[in-house]
């Protein structure tokens, strides 16, 4: 989070009173019973000096003081920092004075002597007000600071959590610091990595992205670090690895938690020594690479299970960016809906396409477990397959998605695996999952292979290979011209 801790949880109170005994009494109450940080001033002039350097959250001030009185002091205070909440105290108060100070913006008014619990209660509410005002102020500053970054890097929305992430990326971009981007699937982790690269001094070179779980262990190692001729069967020539390719640029290790332990050791060397050693080579090569990693997994649990090196985790986790899910940025959903509808209107040449009111309400209030990616895929599918110019609830096909079978969750299925060894059980689970997932994807796309591939986040040819591998036939499509 970017909010300064003194502002996020303001605990500073300034007491301004020309009576020393009153200052001491109030300070004692606030420190011992309220746990506040307290400073004191015996005049409005000294109070303003403290405000400029210390930035209190709440000011308790007397009205009748030599020189600058409490009402003038309040006016000057508002010019310096209007987020400070002010409570007026006086021994000579009248109803008219109380009404006037409240009209001028004073938060509360007390006549001396006052009840200790009453002043503590008012102070607690005043603290909450200051926190809200300062968070709102920061939000407004971020919103005006980052509109170009939002438009340039694909982020859509202006919720406080999203703007805080964008500001953090902007601050991190100029450095060479290793960054770990964490978040659920579909929250835009790769988008954040691209934003980091685009705002950095390395933006002139292409960012290299490695999809770690997509490559088998022996291929991943040679792809990352390269190899020399004869290093293994089939190595007929020298090949530079992706770290060499990313020299003077950025490399994104997407889903880094899936890297095998054997390769984690070599990756640790890259982060520590800034050098790589290709397979079959005794010589090392220095590389200048900014490493960004992403994951949607609980790496700490993998460390406990011995599946991830703890020292590598600390090397990757120099700075963490936590991507918010769509529940945390719910206020951005209307903007996202508008953005994706506009995008697919253009892509499918359907400028008249609109959502029905019921369809919009469903999109606004559905729990998007797949986050922005699921929302985008839903609108994409509806825009392509909707038969008219109005997208209705049925066109979203969310009910079919909710009914998609996930049989591998049943206890009976796992009971059937107990006679197999680990490798055999893993293969059976993968087969069951793949068949279920692919059949559901085809059903949702109504047999349209191009649409199903897009929703699955893969190329059409890759989906066709999987369909052939698992002997799955696509049902007839409503749009035969598409396939």
C-alpha cells in the first residue's frame, strides 16, 4: 500500500491552549487512555509551526487565547491542511459561538470543564474523519497522476486499489529491482509486468516472457540458459538462452512457482551473480537483466513442502506487487463492461450491439472468480455469438458455465486412483480434467473452435491438437462459416 502509515492510521493530536494545566491534563488523558501521540502549544502561532512540520490528524484548540484566537487559528489551519479535523474548546462558550464555529467547518465544540470520556469519543470520530479525507485526497491525486499510464498499458478503471497498484508500478519502473507480482488468475499480472517494462529505461528492447509451466523441465532449462553444441542429443549448434536474449531488457518468469527445484538452483545463481552458464559450457556469461516474476500460488506453502527454495523466494521477493481481484475493484466493473463491449463491437463489426438491462445487472453483480479475464471472455463470447443487436442474459451463457461438470472433485474419483502410483494417478487426473475442461469450452462456444480457443487463452492449432489427443469432436457450430 502506498498510503503513508501516519496518514493511513492518524494518531497525532495537537493541543493548543494558553493554560499549562489544561495542556498537561488533556495530554495525560489522550496518551494514557487513547494511546495518541500528543504535542502541545501555548499559542496559535506556535501551533501553526507544529502543524507545518508534524502534520497532526486532529487539533484541540482553545478559543480565548492571547494574540491569535481559536477561530482565526482554525482558518489558518484550513489553509495549510484542510484534512486536519479541529475540535474547539472554551470556558466562555455560548450557543451562538458554537453554532458559528460549526458553520465555519469546526468538527465539534466543547465547553470547559468537559467529560473525559466525551472528549475521547469525539476524538476517535475525528480521527476517522481525517483518515477518510486523506485517503480521498490521495485517491484524487493518483487519479489525476496516472491517466496516461492507464490508457497506455491496458489497465481499465479508477478504483483506489487499482490506482495504488499503478502508482507503485510507476515508482518501481525506473529501478533494476527484482519484482514479484502476486495475484489470482485473471487479475492482470502480465499486464503489470509489461507496464513495469514500458515505463523503465529498458523499454527500447522487447520484454522476454517465459511461460514456466508450459515447458517440460529439460526444455525449460535449455531455453532459459542456452546450450552449446553437443551438450545433449540433438544439440547440433550453439543456442543462446532467453536470459541472453533479454540482456539489457526485462525477463518475465510467468508462474514462477512451477519451476522445478533443479532449475531453481541455476536461477538463484543468475539473481545472485548476474551471470548464466549454458548447458555443456564451463564458461559463464554476465547478463544485465531485470527479473520480474509472477505467481497465483502460495509459494510459502510450497517452501514448507520442499517444492520451492526459500533462498530463491527471498531473492525474487525483493519487492511485491499484489494485484487486486475484481471483488476489490468492483467499482471498475461498469467501466470494464463498456470497454470490452466497445472493443468487440469493433472487432466483430457490430456497432449497434448493446446489453439488455438484465444482462448488465447480471454482469455487475456476478462474483467473477476468474476476475477480469473471465469478464472479458464472457463479453467476447456474447458479442460474437449473439444473434441480434441486443445481448440478453441467455447470450452470456453463464448458467451453462456454472453447470460445467468438474467430476474430478468428487471423492469417488480419487478413491479409484489409490491403486495407482503417483505418476499414474497424476496422469489420470490430468486426463479427466482436460477432457472435462475441453468439452465445456466447446459447449460454451457452441462448437466454434476459434471462439473456444480464444476463451481458453490459446491458439486455434493448440486447441485442435488437444482435441485430437483426447479424441474429442467439436459439436456442430451455429456459425459454420467460422470453422
